[in-house]
């Protein structure tokens, strides 16, 4: 037993880790099952969801995710029309240009090859300079080619960002948005059933707006009114009158600074549960919405509390507390701070936009040479320039929110009246943030058309059938293998069967540990690894049989059999693992799911077949029990 102590400790540690990573999946299943039992009982299900909100969200975040083929939903393949973009940005168009555009479209219609090299080679073949249609006459072909590649790349990025923002605002959980090739986008939306909603969500024109932020005093007064109403201390009519009086310019009643008081209480140590509980009872809204300490008007909401705040704000009685021209909008992206917590910002903005994105002609992320800060330079057409000069001149020192599809990307301060239509936006924390804002601003400036080339709906019942079929296949293969091993190898076969439990546990545990998605091809990979795990034990058992036939003792035969079988087992697993790497690198999403579970299963096989079964055999020998090898 002492000789096996290290291997036993390692095995136990792996089992504990696998169970730890799978525990959120088990919890999520139990929560969903309990909710399904309470569905239809009205307040019971609502109360249960509210009571376990944080635990349910934590389990849902950490659980093993199911692929679209198992969960059901929509899969959409989009294609960015790069050729149309090249047509739109050309400064000159003649018959030759139109003929080349038509040729390139015909050649690339049925595949996903890169457009720019083919497009450029067409002009080179006819000895036509690209500067005839793009850039200036001084630009050579290489410079224009680089410019076109940059513009088309940004067009695809812009389309991806637009789709991602809409999906986030739509509220789809665990979506997958990936770039495929040079111009295609794969969008997977688990749980979405309505094809019309998806079509409208993806294909409609991006709505870019510039809205003024509401006065912070009004914002915090409205928040305070909502907070008081939720505690039963305020009627809706009274609150509306109070908010209206502030908007008309009346001085509010003198009160204690709610900002410092509330943020001070909210920052209480987590261990002081009694103080937190008391604060939650006294301030049910400010418990989750923390006003900005700078007095800028917005509130901070932890990522895990966003859904709860959305439900609070959507209540009809709460909506009556909010002035008619004020709207609370969320930041488009989650924010991270020094304490590594993630928050959304809740912005108070005017409902009526000052400008829309169709006046923007260009936007470019850059770096200020004076202080190396990230900036974005924005240009507008003549109509937009006139309106922008009027708007900025009347709102110096105030903030304007840049909003796309109801998500706030930035809210810079107007420093001075801006004439000529050229603006510089500062305040970005990184070049990546500036690049994102550039993409958002250019969503309204010559966007490349996006077309849907494939749309597939997978019903939840089909997903359930797939899960059932997958589990059935695993169960049947497991039973057949168990019976074969026991009948043919007796107690040695039973040991190999016992190790299969650990093998499957390790596979699922590893997948859960780094958030892998389980798909139907992934289940096929698990079934295959079960067979390969037993194959390794067959090699070991046959080797042990051969050693026993030479007259060796049982313990020596077992040790020698494992030692000599290891080379063949290892070689087989390595070659299969290399195949899995190739499949994962170059395969589609379904093939990648199969390859991933295959590679994880191969590593688990080596450990369970070589280490676990050997440990069990030695323990049996130490206890005086002699395993039979058939």
C-alpha cells in the first residue's frame, strides 16, 4: 500500500478537482429542475428565482455549456459584401471597373476566398493602376492595396461588433459569434426560436445616436425616488411631481448627501452581513445600483445584478416614477476595475437624440502625439457639421452619449463649440477601446452590406432527443464493454470497467474546467474514447497473460505486463492525439467538438488505463486477492 501512496493521492486529487468543476453543472441542473416543478405556481417560482438569484447565476456561468445541437436555437451564417464595399468607396467608375467588379463577384460567389488579392490581380493583368479608382494619383498599388485590405477588415470587424451588440441587447445567453475566413460570420443563438426576430435582429440597419446626458441632480433624485418607493416610503404621484419640479429648475429640499451616504454603506465589508442586510432593507435599489462618486449621474451595477435591476426598472409602477424625457440605458460593454469586479454602467440619457449616425463620414482611432493618449477623430458631412456646431455650442461642459442599438459606448464631455464637422473624442483607456469606438462610429458610414447565406433552426425537442440519443449510445457502449471485459478477462476486466468511471469523470471535469461546450460530435468523441480506454486495458491484460505463461509470479507478471504494454499504448495514443490536433486546427465547429473530447479522452485514458488500474491491481494483491485474467 505504501508503494502506491503517491499514485493514490494523485488519483484522489484528480477526482476532487473533476467533481469541483462539475459541481456547478449539477447545481444548475437541480435549480432548473426545481424551477420547472414550480412553473405555473405564480409567485412561488418568482420567489424561488429571487431567493436563489446569485447562486443560480453563478452556477449558470460556471456550468458546462451545451452546444446548439443539444440545447436548440438558431444558427446563422452571414457574409459581408466586400465587393459592394469596394464599389461604394471607388472615386471613379467606368465600364472597365464595372466589368472587373462583375468578374470578381462571379469568381468568389461560391467560396470564401480572400477578395482583395483577386481584385487587385485583375487590374494588374490589364496594366491598370489602382489610383485610377482609389486614393490619389500619387499612391502606388501597394499602398492602395494595403488601404483596401484595412478598410475591408474593418468592415468585417464593424459587422461583428454590430451583431454582438445587438445580441447582447437582445438578451441571448451564451451566444457564439465567430469570424470564419475573410468575410463570413457564424452566429449561434442558443434558446432562440423565432426566425423573424433573428432576421430583424441581424439584418436591420445599425441605429447610431448622439444623446445628451440628463443632469446628474435629476438622475440621482429619480434613483432615490425609486429606492424610496421600493421600501414603501413614497407614492408614485409624489415622486413624479418631485422629479418634474427639479426639471423645471426649482431648488430641491435640503437633504443629506445621498451619494456619499449610499456609497459609504455599500462599501461595507462583506463579512458584516447584518449591516448589509439592514442596508438592503432600507435601500433595495441602491443595494444594487451604486451612484458614481464623482457625481456624473450614472450608476454602477455588478454584472451578476444586471438582470435583477432590469426587472426592477421594467416594473410599470417604477416606470411611472421616471420623467417622460429620461431613459436609463446600459453600457454596451461590461467594465472591469482595479478590484477585478465587473460592472455595467447605467446611464441617464434624454430620450430624443440630437443626431443620428448617418451624418458621420469617417472615424479613425489614433494616438495624441502630445501625451500618448488614445483618441478618435470623427468627421461629419455638411448637414451634420451645422447641427453639431449648434449642439456643442449650447452644451459646453455637458456630456453627450454615443449610443448604438440602445447600448452606450462612450459619454465624452463637450469641451468647446465644434465647427467644421471635425471632432476629437478623448477619454479612452486603451487603444483597443478607441478602436472599438471607431468601429461603432463607422457603423453609420458606408457600412458593407451583410447578407444571410444560411439560417438553420434547431428545436429544443430535437436537442433533447440528441441528448437522449447521445446518453443512450454512451450507456449501451458502456454496458457492452463492461460485459465483454468481465466475461473475457474476469476480475481483471472488472478492474478495467471500474476505471472507466474515472475516465468519463476526468473527461467531463476537464471540459468543465475551461468552459468547453459539449456538442453531439463531442459525445461521439466520448464514446470513441471509452472504446480506446478498454483497448489499452486489453493490451495490458494480454501482456500479463503472456508473462504468466512464462511461469512468472502474478505480481511480477502484472508489473512486467504494464511496463511492456506502455510503449504500444503510448504510441497509439500519441498518433491519435496528433490527429485530434489537426482536426481541431482545420475542422469546422462540429469537427472541433469531436477533436476536443477525443484529445481530452486520450489523456484521461493513459492515466486511467496505466495508473488507476495498476494501483487497483496492486492493492488487491496486497489484500491477498489474486485477480483473474481469464
